[in-house]
C-alpha cells in the first residue's frame, strides 16, 4: 500500500487526506501550525493519523508521495530535505485531478482571478450546469472529487499551486495577466514567476481551450510557452481590437453579442477584462449566450475587491484590501475619476512603485501609509502627493482620511502589499477597515 503524507492541514490539506484514504492509500497529515478543531474532528472521524504544531521529519520521509500546501515555500529546510530524498511533491490540485472525469476550467493571473473564477462559476451554475467551485477559493477540490457529485469544476489556481502541477490538464485554461508578484518566492526573478503562471498551459493540446488577455505585454512575450499555439488551434486571445472579445470604453464585443460596460455588474477597466475572460470560458464550457445575458446582471463579486463600505458627509469609503500588489492598485486607481485619499502599505514583496507615479500625481490628494515599516513608501511618494503620513494604526488612518477628505472624495484602501504585519490576512484587514469606518462614521 502506497503511503501519502500531507503537509499542511488547512482546507486543501484535509481534503487531500480524505481523498487519499478513500482511494486506498495509507495517510499521515502534518501541520507545523495548530490544526483547527473542525479539521481535527474530520481527520479523527476517518481515523487518519495527524500531528499538529510540529513536523516529524522521520515520519514525513516515509512517504511515497507528498501533497504539499501552497503556503510552504520551496526554500524551507523541510522541502529541501524532501527533495534530496527524491520523494515526489505535488499540489492538492495535481492529486485530486487524477480522480475526476469532470470538465475542468482553471483560471490564473496575478490580478482578477478570484473575480473571474466566481463569475465563470456563476454563469455555469445559473445556466443549470452541475458545477463545483474550488482551488484557491471555496471548499477543497480533493474533498469534492471524493464526493464525485459535479460534472464541471471552476478552479482558481495560484502560481504556488501550479509549481507543483505536472500532469494537470484543464479543459479550459485561462491566463488573465502577469505582473510582478510574490517575487520573494521566486528568487526575486520575474521570469521565474512568469514561467510558473504559464504552467496552466503546460499540458495543453488541440482539445484544450487556451484563453489569455492578448494586450498583456508579458503574455505576448512568452506566449510560445503555450503548446497548442504551435498548431494555432484552440488558442483564444481577447484584447482591445482583434480578439475573440474586443474591449472598448463602452462595451465588450463578442462574435455572439456584447456587454454594455455602463450597466455591467462590476465596473472598472480591470473588471472588463475579467468579464471578457469569464464569458469566453463559460461559452467554451457550453453556456449559451442567452443564458449569459439572463444571468450576468445578478452576479455579486467577493468582498474586499473595490467594495463600497461607507459614506460620511459625501466621502465614500472603498475597501480594496485584496489589492496586494502594485498592479492591482494601478487598476483600482484607474477605476475612479474623483479625487482620492489612498491608504496603502503592509509587507512589501519586492514592489516597484514607479508604475503608480502618474496616477498618484493626478488622482491622489492624500496618502496614508499603513504598516509597521513605511519607509520605502514614504521615500517614494513623499514628493509626489500634497499630503502624506505614516502610521501603524488603522483607526488613525481612517480618522485622518476623514479629516483630509471633503464631499465628493473617495477614501480607498488599496494596500499594494501583504497584510500580515498588522493583520491575519487581507480578509482580516478588509473586515477591520470596514468595522473601523462604520464605528468612526456612525452617527457623526
């Protein structure tokens, strides 16, 4: 009997453990952090051995194959030890995909992949497709595969998951964009990150629909990495002029119809790209244009993505906590015509801020740097905005924005950075921002 070890006991790890046992493997799960009680209960209910708050290396090295959490970096001592032993390391996505005959729609990109994934899922589900949502979002892909109840899956896939995918071959593969992100995980080499993203296409053949944003300069430069592009079959690009979808200031034009941007459920230039990608992915999966027309308007995006969260004396507050890299902030700033007070900062991931210079100069009347170390932001933007301040207090950031703002302004939390200096994650940062805005503006 082959022995599977799972590293990491979150949603994907526990799901992988359950699937592996159901397929006849002996299983051991190890998590260096504290396993949540409900995950411990799930493992105990199936008599799956596990350890919490430690990694016993001798037990881990007994594995024939290891399913690794995307949160564990390649540089870790444990991963290096495993690699020296020659034990295969795979992602939950790679492992679970072996055991399903469902059609797979996989979506990746530096920005917008969650919105695109949710919208694609919405379009399939509302059209009556028997579809699951998984990957970087929703319930564990492995656990859903074990239950074998869906004919389609829409998967949000990160670069970290793709790094440990080898035979994974989606039926529809979508690459929205590539901008510098997570460079600390890629030896600060952008090219390494680019190659990671293109792994979404690595097993594509002429039966695979390969969809990408054609105006992305990085994708254009590296598009020969798409295997199917050699035969020019099933490669579908969309752009501003000549693709399967053409995005203008007013509409998204497809061969089968158009979306008027002014009445679309999500706004902004970046969301026009996300909508085009989702509609093309849905139609490749078989959704009719009439169903897309009927159901697009009922879509609601996930929180923390340009989410309105309060209004005080005409000042509108927007929570864009999910904007954890510079390009996401670029998109956010482009989504507004009004003057902005920008709350930015957190854990810098090797960011280069020059791309924001013109937008900040033209749109930002005040910048509040929120983090434990704001020196880089203060130095870069100090001479580019009329007002700038540094703080490690969210309450100070919000109260200052209220003092600086006037009716018609927007206070935008769009950090460009990771959140774990002051918060648990970007959701916690966004939730605390919304709560603080509510508390400070309530009744005032």
